[in-house]
C-alpha cells in the first residue's frame, strides 16, 4: 500500500506538472491583477482584424444565432468551443471562438453577408487567466471533454497529493513532531481565516 | 545537514502546513468544473437564490463614467455597517452600479439605479458550493485590511509552494535511478498532452 501510494504520488505529480504549473502562474497573476492589468476597472481585451470576407454560402431561412454560428465556424474551418454574444443588432451575429492562445471574435452581418474575423491581441496574463478558467463539459466537443477530464484529474491530484503526503509523513517516525506542528499550525491559521473573512 | 535532506523536509513540512489550502482548492474546483450539475441540483429545490432586504431611495452623488468605483461601493458598505466584509463595485450598465459584498459565509448584492437614485439590497441564500467557490476565488491585495492581505499573502505562498514541490519532486525523482524510465514517460506524457491542448483546444 505504502509503495503504491508513493508511486502514484510521484507519477501523478510528474504527469500533471504542466497543469499545476499553469494553475500556479495563473493564480499568481490573478492575485496580483493590478500589477499585470493596471488599476481597476480592467479594460476589455484588444482585438485586431485578421480578415474580412463575404460569406460564400447561404444561411437557412429563420436560422437561430446558434445555428448561424455553427455553420459559420464550420465554413471558416474554425469549428470548436464558442459562445454566441448577446445580439446588439437584429441582423448581426457575434461569435466568440475560444482558444488558449488566439481567441477570435467573428461578426456576421446578414444583409450583406459580411464576415469580420478578429483575433485577440496576445497578452501573457490574459492567456493564463483563460487557461485557468477553461472548463469543458458544457461544450459539445470531444476535445473540450478531454480537457475537462484532465481538469478533474488535477482536482483528484489536489485531493490525493496532500492525503498521500500525510500517509507518507506518518510512516517517518522521526518527522512526526515537526510534521504535526506544521499540520496543526496550518489548520489553525486556516480556521482563523475561515472565521474572520 | 545535506541538500537532499533539506529538500525532502521542505517538501514535506510545507505540504503539511498548506494542506488545508490544497484541499480547499481541490474541493472547490469540483463545483467550478461541474457547474451545470450543481445548478440543476439547486434548481430542483425550487428555492429563490436572492432575498430582498432593502429597496429605497439612496443618493450616491455623481457616478464617474470611468475610473475606480470602489470608493462608491465603500460608502454603501459603510452605510449598511458591513465594513468587515470584502466588496467590489462594477458598472452593470449605463444606469446601474452593482456592489457585491462577500464573506466566506454570506453574500449581499446592492443594485444602485443611477437615474432613479434608488438602492436595492439582496442577500444570497447559503449554498455549500458557493461557500467553496467563494473561497477559491478570493484573493488580491485591493482590500487593505490585515486579514484579507494575509489571505492574499498565503495564496502567494501556495503558489511558491507548488513551484517548490515541482522542483523538489523532480529532484527526488532524479535521485532514484530505478524510477527514471517511468518518470520520463509521465513527464513527457504530461507535456505532450498539454501541448496538444494548447494547440488544438
């Protein structure tokens, strides 16, 4: 049991090191938002026009914004996790296509079939925040589900690593006193903060 | 005392001290990752999420179009004697300012209607998943009181600890030659999958 726990502790942590590193850096960025984004309120992210074109096909009669978005993304070879923005004009559909590095905003104007594709200007802080917040099960894409499974695996690791660490600590008799003090100090401080915050 | 010994002990004691935070981040990530499930479960209860506790005239004076809104939120928080809570102020629309007041145990939102000079206060029903996600999302150094700053410093310590655990873990793994092959497979498997997600997600 002990050996198995040690091996799981080690290999799980090694496999998930990129995820843990990403969540660590992004947490630091969000904890120091003013340092990375300037004083609040934060400005909206900047976009630059990537290309403009006339939509070559036909949208079905009476298509909903979601149907338009799906057809548009498929035609532009940009199919993937997206959301349809609240329409600010009845003849416009704005699609936000998620992407870790280069999210895009695609605006389709129905009367003239004009499509404007804008790419978000890259910012390191924005990238880490997007990755931190990215989930997956709500989208209908296998890749997003796979990402969500890795997020759940990271959650499992966050629960297993400290618990298996406690098990391993308890096996080392020489570390019991200092370990118990560390554990007790941590829980005491956490308890105080839980009460006052 | 040699470096490998210090390395192992630091890895261990830092881990034990920060155990509550790591468990909290692990548990609180579940409602974030499965938000739809928790929303459906709560909706089935048929209980209102917000309860109105105040609705009346209130004058916050002129609201700036740009710039920080926190001082305005501070006035509402003081008037309602909620100075012990953390808060943030956001413009919800051209005619609405929202102020969110939050402790780990209780949340209140204020809606200030600028033209009408009217304020509505609503308390949020306690939900365990909100309790957890509220802790998860808490951070930053904007609130200058002692305990919120201490919480933010501890978040930085957790970040530092994760970096230390990765570095010290890799060092310990490398010190055990018998585990190198499987370790390489785990590291390269992780890096490869993560890179694939970065490119394709």
